[in-house]
C-alpha cells in the first residue's frame, strides 16, 4: 500500500488568504535564537499566586474532573457577576447572562458568530488585536477599519462616517492593546450615541480591565445601561491572574444576546476546563488579587518608563494594559518590522512592531514592549536598551 504522503489532498480555497505566520511567532523565535530579553508577546514571566494553583489542584483531587454545565460552573459565574457589580455597579444575572469561555479570544469569536451574518459590516478600530478581522471574515462579514489618531485616540467623527446600512456592530477595546490608551466617559458617550442612532451591537474587549493607572476608572461598557443592553462584554482570567496559558475567560451580555452566544458556544467549545473553573471560583472569594492589580502593574510601568526615559525612545502614553509603546524615529529610519528584528538581534531586546496590528500595515516608527515581567527581566532589558 502506498504511504499517505504519496497522494495529494484536494486543493483548499482558504477562507483567510491574508493570514500567515504571525509576527508574534516570528519575534518569539528570533528572541530565543538571539538569547534576547523577550518583551514582545504579552504574557508574564513570573508565576501566579500559589493559592490559585492549590485551589485548582484541590478541585482535581475532589473529583471535579468531568463536564461542567455548558455555560460554566455556577460558583464562578456568581463570582463574575459579583465582581462586575462591585466594579461597574452593573447587575448581570449569573445564570442567564454570564458565560465562561475558553479564553477571551474564543469569547470574541463566539460573539461575532452569534450576530454577524454574511454581508454584514463590523467597524474595527486600528491598530487592534489580530483576531478581530479574521473572526469577522470567517463569519462572512466585512471588517471596516477606522484608524486611531497619532496619539491612539478614537476619531469618533470617522467612526460615525464609517456606518452604513450594512453595519451590524462596533468592536471596541479598552484598555487598548497595543497602544495602552483607555476610553474615557466622553468616548463612551460618543459610542452610545452612534450605536443608539443606528441600532448597532457592541463587542467590548475588556481583558485588561484591572490594569488602569493614575487613578483613572475603567470605563466598562457595563457602566452604561444603553450600551450594556446591546453589548457583549468580554474579559480574561488569564490576564487578571497571571495564567494566560489556562485560557479561561467570560462573556457578560443581556439574556437575549447570551442565548444566541450560547447557541454558538455549545458547538464550538461546549464547555471549559472544570477544575480550573472551580479553582478560580474559590480564589475569587478574596477580591484583593484583582483589586490590587492596577497598583501592581503601575509600579512596573513606572520602573520601565523611568529607564526608557534615559534612551532616545519617545514614550507614548501608557494609561492601561501592560504594554508600553515607544516612537523610535530619533534612533532609526528602518521600517517597524525591520527595526524590531534589529533590536532583537543587535541589542538583545524583543519588541513587536505596531504595523502588525493593522490589516494593511501602517508605518509610524513605533514598537510595543510588554512590561509584565519580573523586575530583574525589566532591568536587564533596560541595561541593553541604554546602548541606544
């Protein structure tokens, strides 16, 4: 019998012709090859709280290892509803309006599939997280990109002008990856006016909700009743509790939206890791970890920014997230992609070009660093960057 390799498979007409190997994979591989400090991909290089690991292990030992309810473990959904009530003064019914997901990325894709029909348009702000546009295209929709301004603020007049009779939804992200800026009350009022005037849905990516600095509040869509009534609000336990590899998140949405969300959820994931859900529910009985997260990361931000201030980088605002964007135009004329590779290879610090966060790459000579690292990692990176 011939080996399978001797036969050719049928040709595939790709649904994502513009998607290849991501810059995150490329830069991480280069960082390993060059023994560079990896400030590229957005994950911590330190461990989570041992109490959280113990809580998950206890759940495993207690035999909580079979399928949980499709929507998520009740105790965890109650904890999420309680946290949203405490932070946003918004009331979600834990049973009918909170769904536990396999990370925020799955939640975003599920929300898109729940509401976007072939031919629908979805407004996306750029630069933006790289899953948004492929998600829309896989649902048969069309992404309509609106570029943020030079300071990474939302040009609401341009958003308003982008709305057509085919517009179905707007995707927003605050605190914003990759720029580190936040939406404020005035922004939310603008968003509210647009979605009300055109009867639109909102998909709100709020995975960095507990990383907002300098005393500013996180302006969740959940805080605004009209917006909340038509929004999928998505967040991440992985980002909040330093366990990005666990891939557990949640979606909060009004009951009619949640019903549609769960129709998709049950067939693309069905349910999520049982002992991790129980462990998170136990761990969240103490609110201190998420309440203290902004202060934890603000100290790292300040340490990192103070070191960068001694270089020729121009620091862009960092109001939230664990990302710092810098302008390198005083250092090099290289493209963002080439500069990031040069920085990794020659200086020994990996960064991500912001051009990677646009559907059609835009060159502004800016790159993004991640400061969700130990102080030792950050100080080593700063020592190397001081050569610039």
